[in-house]
């Protein structure tokens, strides 16, 4: 089994020379958070969270990877990543044109079959022959991967400096409950102009966009083992019930059930 000491790896020499369509690398983070700065490579990358959570930022969007899910990053797309304490992650690097995977970043639900195929491939060194047992499993993995359902676990962002200022301030203090009018004063805009700007830049109302930011923050903290009560307090909800209601509305089930189902799927 190959264990690497960072969320991502630039050491893809074996991939360059092997001719393999896909290789896997495992990442074990013991007792510490980890970050990878903005970079890109020509291979597509799938980041599977086996334990803990990963946040991936690409141009105009932030994607959350809770346990049991994976984020797909197309080749040549700039991205950075951040993982929770004690995260266990598996990276899958896919050669360009090896599979008809999305051309945009997305989060995928991962079935037990695909999970086991990824883990099996991560035990190989990447120098396998196409007609070998590993090569045949790689083909099955890629065929199954394109079938995985999408999860809407992302926050659309913007390069507009006013939007970035608001996003940064809300990320640093997600409990900030200022009204749209108050945020307009913060960035020297009228309430109506700011509402138009938010809709134009991210395709959501300001309230929906802020709730989506809360969901991303909540996913990251819950995956890090923080209690629902503490997460609700951190996000400024008046009660745990109000927070659970927001979470259920966003993903279809309360936090405890959502993460319990992810844990069972990964067993």
C-alpha cells in the first residue's frame, strides 16, 4: 500500500511511463490538518474521503467531500485542498481521455464496489499492464465511476472583489447574521444592487448562498467530529433544531442520519 504524506502528489513519474489509464495513492494524516496550495496537473483527480473530510477550492467554487464521497477535478483545473484532522484520503489520478468523466468539478457519491476498486488500485505501484488483473479492474473501475450520482455539496464563488470580501468575512465568522442591506453598506452598494450582483455572480439569492456556505462549513466540521450543538452555535443558529432543519432541507436528512449512512456505506 502506498502512503503519501500530502493530500496531493506531484510524483507522477510512474504514471507517465506506465501507460496505465489510472493510478491510486493513499494519504494518511495523523493528528493534524493539512493544506495543499493552488496548483494543477494534466491528469484528472478524484479525491475520496475514507475518514474525515476534504474541502477543495477551484475557480468560482468550493467543494466539500464528506466521508464516503469524492470530488472530481478535471485535468488542468487549478485547485487547492484542505483536510480535517486525522483524515484518511485516497487520490485517483486519471489519464486524459481514459474515461468520459465530467468536464467540471463535482462531488460524487461512491458505491461500496467503486470504493473497494479504488482501494485495491491504491495498493499497486502504477506500473501494471493493460491485460493484467489490475488492468482489467482499472477498466471496470472507470466504467463504474462514470455512473456515480452527483452530490450538490458546493458553494459557488466569484472573482468580484465585493463578493470575495463578503465570502471571506462570512467564512471567518459564519455566525454573522447581518441583513443584505447591512452587507450592502459594507461594500458600498445599495441593497438592491447587491442582490442583483449576488444573483448575477453565483446564480443564487443572497440568503440561499449564505445557507450553502453554512452547509459547507457544517459538513467540514461534522466530518471533523465536532458535535451538532457546537456546529449550530458556531454558525449562529438560535437552536440545534433550526440548524438540523436547514441541514435536512439541504441534503434530505438530518446530520446524524446522513453521516451514519455514509459510515455504513463505507464499511
